[in-house]
C-alpha cells in the first residue's frame, strides 16, 4: 500500500484558499440561476462541463491509469456525501441570503475537527474542544431560536439545511484524507463529478418533466421544477460553473490530501467575507446582527484551533509541517 503523502501545509493552505474563492463564485452563480432552473439541471450541466476540465488534470497527473482504485466503495461513499451536501446547501440558498447560508455552513470545519478524532486518529485537546463548542454556540445564535419562522423569513428546516450540508461535507473531507495515500487529487475530483452526473441524471429521469413541482416552497421548487433549455445569456454562468467545479474538486481534494485536516480548516473562513461581498454586490444583502455575531464566533473558534495546533507543532519541534475546513 502506498505511503500517505508527506504533509505540506503551505501548499495545502494555498489550495484551500484558491478552492474557497472558486466556491464563493460557484455559490453566487447558482443563487443567480436558482429562480429559473432546477438544481439538478444546473448540477448536471456543471458536472458535464467540469469533468472535461478534470480529465485534463487527470492527464497532467499521470493519465488514465490513476483512475484505477482498489477502494471504489470509499470513492462512491465520498461522492454521495458531497452530492447530498450540495443538494442541501443549494436548496437553502434558493431562500436564504448568500452570507447567511454560507455562515451556517461554516460549522463544517468544527465537524471536521471532531470527526478527525475517531476517523483519522488525530489528537484534539480540551482547549480546542472548547473552541469547537464556542463555535457551535455561534451557529445556535445564527439559528435564532427565539424568533418565529415568519420573522426569520424562512422555514426553520431551511435554516437547518446548511448545517446538515456541513455535516455530510465534513464526512466527505475526512474520507479524502483516508484516500490521500492512494488517489491523486484529480482522480478524486473525477469520481465526485461522475457521482454528480449519475445522481442528477436520475433526478431528471424521475422529476425532469416537472411532474412534482408546484409546491409553492422555493427550496423544494428549486429541486423539482422542470428542465428548460438555458437562455443565451445564462450559458456563461453554466460554463463558469463547470470550470469552477473542476477547480473546486481538485483544489479541495489536493488540500486535504497533502495536509492534516486540522491545519487547513481555519483558512476556509475566507469564504465568509467573500459571501458577504457577493451578497452585497449582487443582491444588496447585508447580514443581520445575529449572523455577524455567529460569523465572528465561528471564525474566532477556528482561528484558535489553528493557533493552538501551530503552538503544539512548535513544542514537539516538528516545524510548520503539522496541523489540522
């Protein structure tokens, strides 16, 4: 069995920052398209285009042979988890402001830190566990349990969708680390794109004619409305989504493949100010005070986890090569 790749935190951080920029652009474009197209059509089109770019990366990293794997079950499970995560998050995005949905999703790094203990065997001390709890309190504040659904301008279950998306995403990224020693980043991205194509294709077979639409709920309608041929002005978004899909899949896979899970998590918080920026620029949305508070608490918790991990690394004389979205 091939050895796990030597941790490279600087490269891992660069990949995660680039991937998060691509994710923010991806989310902005999907929200822009959410009023006129079904989610599974957007995902199918994005993945068909994205897999073409991904196959170019496959050729650069070793050719067709790197797609061979001795652990197909893990790849399938990893792909299904990220598909479920995307469906949950984007369904919420059809209703919630971009910054709010993104902020709620950012419980994912906390889930990853917790999952890295039993799944990866990483050691997380009481101070970092305390920081994780602090971050979860920020998530609760963003859920605003003291308000009714009418005041929230969204059903309570819609507010929970990004949190569920975060949990399934965390499971996917922990599996990325387990696969890192055997699979190239482009191969892992390829398997995810194929899973998206298969699942969205099945959605088309079952609901592509819009037979289940008409519920009146924007999130459900985003999942169930009929496929339509994209307008001429929307093709640029579709192609951009495809390119972004390749960038995101490769960048995140590579980051978690070459760097310990606990190191790169805090750097995904760049997605928060990016989401605020796109929400303000495109839809003139700015977060309410509860969302600002939750963002600060989650980002603060993640920063503490990162600094604590770096301090621990210096104590054991391992330099910058350690740590743990």
